[in-house]
């Protein structure tokens, strides 16, 4: 068996379709159990399409990090170096300037492999290097696995927000980590 090579790099516009495929495979895993398949599909179409990733990749506030394993994208994160757009979220973030971890996903067959932890450490290192004072993110209140992961990486609950998937509102925790 050959050796496995995992690499984390900044994505380019040419990666839009492959990242959208990973997003379509991973986003449903983060949704609450009561989210309908129609709402999940609508969110994927409305937010996680290749066209949308191409837009994110041309926005200077956004950085998408891709994780490749033997040449295939197996995970990604999207970070946003900007103030929270939602005033309700902004009140919970106590250290500025801040960076949002807007998305952080790894394909299911690589869960538990350490890839997500390596991706998180890369995000933390980049935020430190950029002089950011904190990181923040939203996580569904029913997604216990993700919450444990974030707590393990130094995040604490700072507040709550609503997050719309398709036609339904869901409750998220807003979590932050001072740097």
C-alpha cells in the first residue's frame, strides 16, 4: 500500500466544482435531524454550488483552504476576515479584529483521521499570522460532534443565532476563541 499524502493549500477558482461536490456530500451531516431533504437540497443549490464557490474565491474577504489527499479534495474550510454581518452575532464577539470560520468540513470516510484538526490548526496559525484577535463560528445546537470538536480546539459558547436552511430556521450556538 502506498503512502498517503495530505496537503492543505489555498483553493483557486479552478477548485470550485470539486469543493462544491465535497460541500454537497458533507453539509447534510451537519444539519439537524429535523431538516428536510428538500430544505437541505435548496441550501446546497442556493449557497454551496460551484458558481457560489467561484464567487467566494474572488471575494478578497474570503479564503478557502482545501485539503487534498493523494490529489483529491477531501475537506475544506472557508474563512471570512471581516466583521460579523449579523448585528446579533457581532454583540457576542468580544475580541477584534475577528475571523469567521464559515465552513469547515471533511468527507465522512476521513472523519477521525486528524484531517479536521490539522485544518483547524492551519486556520489558527493563519489568523495569528494575520494579527487577528479571535475566531468565531456558528454550529447547530444539535450537532454535538462538531461542538465537542470546537471545544477541544479552545472555542467557548458566546451566544446564539438563527440559521436558515431552505425554508426553516434552526438554532445555532455562536462560539469564539481568543487568539
